[in-house]
């Protein structure tokens, strides 16, 4: 019986998919009768008060109509570039030819022909007015969209001391122009598609031809085209639907608001995904180490960037392990502490009614709640509430005998360490893993911590980001690419790109790029024959 029910569900599903495919394969073509086309569109846009159907006569003779959405189209340009020149009286007895209308009368730079009602709807929904002319079986979409958009500002979550101050906006056209301004080569390619049955959100794949591997580009396109959903509101939807392992706490796609980060990824052979309506772009594939890097690592001198990177790795371990080490040592391994320190901690915990495990979990939950409250509150009050709340609750917990002073210091250091992780998603993954690590430390001690670390490393070693190992180039080891993992080598050492999905076009700069004070004065071989 169960088998027949499952078979029936599969049959119904197949019939629905076939009907959907038939609807997509049989577009509703425009008619040469203007009234019939208007009747179709008015029926589709029934009870839509913001849709404007402006009917007029071209040259006083040929009937025409302009359909647009009030608030999305540029009304001033419609009046000046479309209605005013087209409605001028024509002294000739014959109607004005369509080619003459397009070439002489219309003063719009972008005009695209449309042949189906579906295409008309797509352009109208995108803000572009559609011009329909009687006795013409095709319409004309005019590039006169006028979206309200935010000005270009510095990303709040990715601020830098040295580097570009511009960030993406919610306008896809603006974001593409920011990329074009940095990569002025025609090899920067963009492919557009619509995702979302109702939202019809425009999504663009961008890459540099000749650098990005075709296998990677095809894989990105395949994963995007298989998305069948009613709407896409943010790139977070896409990220969750295209990543290799959605059950992993670790992000396998890089999201950023900075154009320079996207361009840096494109120059390494990666592919970027941009979506209209959000300032966050996606970059694939990524490794775990790339999530711990910032654009500023490459704008400062390499010695400064290397030291900063080491500090980041150190505080990553502190953020993950410090509370669990505190619990394990106090519960099972008190002999590891100096006697004076052990006596001091014991004295501070004398009035605490909870074991170290419960105490640590309780304070970590309170700290995470304060951090979340600081993010959700208005900007003017968020920072003040989080700081004052932490001070007041910490002091009150110590005085009430609910937490010890050493644990308050451990929780505070752990919170500060977690702020050094540049990517919010990566930092949140470590914050999630901190709680099971505390539980393992409280039950098995240091053995539990080692067991937890082995599980985390094993899981990360099995992850892939669009086929690229998550821990590369350390696992598997790729010596040529180690120059940008544990340290940041000088720029003249970056002779090759990372081999993400292939080995084509690995050379990224010429030889002998190291600065030479004698270059150009004839003292070195590179300077001979110079200007």
C-alpha cells in the first residue's frame, strides 16, 4: 500500500513538472492587434494600481501604448524622450514606419525588442517601459528604469584601516560597474539568469575568461539553474542551496560587501555570484584559510600582515579552546596549575554552588545573549547596552556567588578573541562548537578536548567547496601555495595563482619583480639596456 502511495505521488509530481515545462516551452507571442495585446496585459495586471497603461497616437495616426510601473520608471525621461517626440504631428498621409520611429524619433539609448507577453512582463517588472505599436507583432523595451538606490558607502562589517572605502549597494548595475572599474579588461564576463518563480530575481555570474576554469563555471551555472523556489530575497538563500555540505557549521562560500575582495578572488580564478537587491556577493570556491584573511593583509607590508595573521590564528584557538581548557583543568587536571594560582582560583570559587562545567556554560550563554542583543538593538543603544550589560551582569554574578572572577576573565578573553575572526560566519561556527567542546572537557577532561579537535579536523578534511578541499593547501599539501597560508609572503613571491580546479594560466606576474635599488643604473643585468 505504501508503495502505491509513493508511486502516485511521483506520478503527480512528474505531471506537474511536465505541465511547467510545456508552459515554459510555449510562450505567449504578441499579436499584431494592439487592443488584443493590451487586453492580455490588463488581465494579467488586474488589481495593480501602480501599473500605468498610457495610450497615445504616434504622429497623430498610429495607435500605440506605453506600459510601465509608477515608481520604477523614469517619468521625466518618458515624457522627454518617448511621448514628446512620438506624439508630434506628422504631415504625411502615410503612418510613420517603425524603423523611422526607432532611429529618428526615439531618443532612448537602450532599446530591446520583445516578442512575447512573458518578455514584456519581465521588462516591465524590471522598471523598463514597454512600447507597443498597432500592426506590429513585437514590442520595444526602453531602458528607462529608475530604481531608488543607496549611495556607495564603506561596508560597516568589513572596515579597513588601509584600503578602498567603497562597498556594494543593493543595485546590481552599480555593483557591476564597481567591478568593471577595477577590472577594465573585456575578459571580465557576466552571465545573467532569473531565479524565483514570483520574485524573478536577477542573478549574475561573473568571472575572468582565461583565468577561471570552464569546469568551475559550468558547475556554478548548473547549481544555480537547478534552484526552483518561489523567491530569492538575499544571497543567503543561494548560499544555502548551492553549498556542498549544508549540514556543516563551517561556511563553504565566501560572502562579502567589498568589490576589492571579489576582484581579488576573480584574479585567482574564482567565480563571483551577484544578486540584485542585496550588497552581499558570493565568491566560490573558498578554503578555511581564505575565511581568515582580509583585503588589508595585502595592502600592508608583508611583515605586518604575517604577524597579524599569526595573531588571528592564535586567537582562533583561544576562542575555541579557552573555556574548555578552564573547565578541564579545574575538573580533572588541577596539578597542571601552579600552586599559588590554584589556591587563588579555589578561594574565588569557594562560594560558587555550581561545578565549573555548569558555571562556564551559564556565563557563555549570557555573553552570547548580550552580544546578540547588542547587534539587534538600534546602533545608538546597542554598544552601550552590551558594554554596560556585560559589566553589570559580570559584577553582579561575582557578588551573588554565581560565577568566579577567573571565569569572568576567561569568558571576556574568549569574546575578544572571537572578534578577531574577520568573517562573521566563520566566527559563528567556532562559537557554536565552543559549547560541545565545553561539555567534552567537563566529562572527559583533556582527553575529551583532543577527541573534539580530532572530530572537527576530520570533518573539515572531508568538506569540499565546489570540489576544492576545504583545508587546502595544507590538506592535501601543496607547497607552491603555502606562501599565503601561515604567512603572507612578499608580493613578488606570488608568481602563480592557486590551482583551484585546473592548471591553466597559473602565471600571474612576470619574473624579477623583487625591488632592486640598482635597477636602471646599469649595475645589474636587469638594468642593462634600460632607458
